C-alpha cells in the first residue's frame, strides 16, 4: 500500500516538472540582428535609355548661284587690219546698215522683243559716237540716201518713158492694122500709163542696202567719203552659247557636300538637280568691215559677241528651290523605341528585386522575435540568412540581365540618316528674256540698248587711226 502511494507521488512530481518545462519552452525569445548595416551591393542606378531623336521636318534649303558681271576683254582675234594699212585721223565715213534692219517691219518683234528697225537708229548713233572717238569724221547716212533716191528716180523715169514709148508704138501698129479701134487704143494706153504711175517707190531705209550703189554714191559730189563702214550684223538675240555647267560652280560643289544624297543629273528627274542649265539671257553681235571707197579695199574687219553679263552690274542670280527631308528616320526611331522598351522591362524586374532585397536587409538588421526553445535560434537564423541569400541572387541575376540588355545598341542606331529632295525649276534674277509686266518689258528694252551701246563702243576701238 505504501509502495503504491510512493509511485503516485513520484508520478505527480514528474507531471509538475514536465509542465514547468513546457511552460519554459513557450516563452517568447528574440534572435539578434544578422548584421549591423546592409552589405554592399552593385547599384542599379537610373535606367540607361537611348535618347530618341526629335522628328526632323522637311527643310527648305535653296541653292543660290551668283554669276558676277563679266567685263569684256577685247581679244586680238576679234578684228584684223592688213599690214601697212594707214587710216588717217579725220577720214570721213558713212555707215551702211545691215539688210536685216532694212527689211524689218516696224511692228514686227524678234525673239527678245525688239524690231531691228525700232532700235537700230539708236544703235547707229552709238556707232557714230564710237567712230568719232576713234578719230573719224562721220557723215549722216540720210544725205547719201537722198542722193541715191535722186539717181534711182532719174533712172526710173527714163526707163518708164522708154517702156511707155515701146508699148505706145505697139498700140499704134495695132491701130494701123485695124486690130483695135481708136477707143481701145486710148483705153489701153491710159491703163498702162496708170500702172507705171502706181508702182511703189523704194521704201524708206532701203536706199543703202546695196553696197555697190552706196560706193557709187560716195565716190563723187558733195557727199563723197573716204570710207564706208559696212555693218553686216548688229543684233541682240537669246544666248546661243554653251549651257551653264553647274558641276563647275563652287556654290554647287559646296551645296552637294552639305546635302549628302543630292546629285546632279538629268533635268526633271526626281531628287536630281540638272547638271546643265540653259543660259537664258541675251547676246549681242556686231560684225562690220571698213571699205576704202577710192580703192575698194577692206582696211579693217571686226566681229565681236558679248552677252548680258557684260552690262549687268549685279550679275545674274540663280535660285533653285530644294526641300530636304529624311527617308529612313522612322525606322531608326522605331528601333530605338524597341530597344528602350526592352531595357525598361528588365530594369523594372531588377528594380523589384532590389526593393525586395533592401527590405530583407532592413529586417535582418533588427531583432527577430520567435517562440521556442533556445536551441531553435540557430535554425531560425539560418532560415533568415537563406532568404537574404536567395533575394540577393535574384537581384544580381536581374541586374546582370539589365546590364546585358542596356549594353546592346538599337539595331538601326548606326545607320546613316538618308535624305530625299524635292527640286524646283531654276529661277533667274533678272529673268531677262521672259518679261511678264510692262515694267519688265521696259527693262528689257533698256538692257538691249545697254548691250548695243557696249558692243558698238568696244569693237571700233580696234581700228587703228594714225595721227
């Protein structure tokens, strides 16, 4: 009995001890921080994106060419005089007009808007002035025209009288042979006489177109002269020389260097500037010879051609409108956007991993409360370290992925920007041959006169007149 009682007491004591032990295990415990400050890690930094270039809008970039005034330098080839020829100062001279001036109708216009007869009288005065400067005594052409009209009138009158006498004699024979009666005789004689009287007299300005007649008129009498200046050509017309070679112009060379992709080539081809340009201005020609009336010898021959640039002080400006726009800009920008989107995707992943790791570091630097036995602390700390290690590996992998993607370049980033061009027709200033208003027409008239004045001043300077 006593033994059983002892067993009960021992068992009770064990229960108490177990309960005391159990009570001690359930007590809250605290694990210390894993580290005092967060470990060093490679920083993520800002997302490394490639700048997206602004969209380039079409740009007006006109090509401007300036052709300056070109003063005429007389070449020895523009005139010739026989060796030993002596033209004495004060020798008299009269001008023989070209046939083109004589045949010009007053209302007819040539290609530059002038009738030769309409401005030849002005140009003739320029020639007269130049001959006076050269040392000649110039006689008015009208005196010789009047003399020649008189000679022609006498010859014509004598011819008409002779012809009328012959016809009248034929009519008389017909009357005597009874082939016609007196009424018919009188009518036919009157009709023929009227026809002779109705013949057109020589037109004004045509009297001196035949050089042989002029020489004959100039050989004797009060109107004789020493020389005749026979003008074969004195005209202003559109330029007929070579086209302007744009490839040789310095402005064009510089323009092509600044605008890659722009080329010279066939006119009117899209995106191409014409390599040649018609020189759309005027050209004057003066061709003449000096005839010795006494001997009939040619003592001087001159031929000179000049163009508008000889008298345009400001020269000529050529404007060619050019609009420049990129043609592969869209694909370059699109490749940059795709690249940046890829960078942002992996960057966001690395950023989340970094936040998770930073949060774990923050928790690891604090005390960690737990319930358990003192023997479980080591296990709990190991779990905490494993979590940080896993988060660190996640961050480092995400960071490496980001850096790899950011290191790559957009697929089109190295491509050179290519341009296309719209080309306008060339505009000339001044546009000499295309007057559109009355004022421009007046300027054309003045320009032609200026050309005439210049060329008639220059060519006679090559005549050697002895003192």
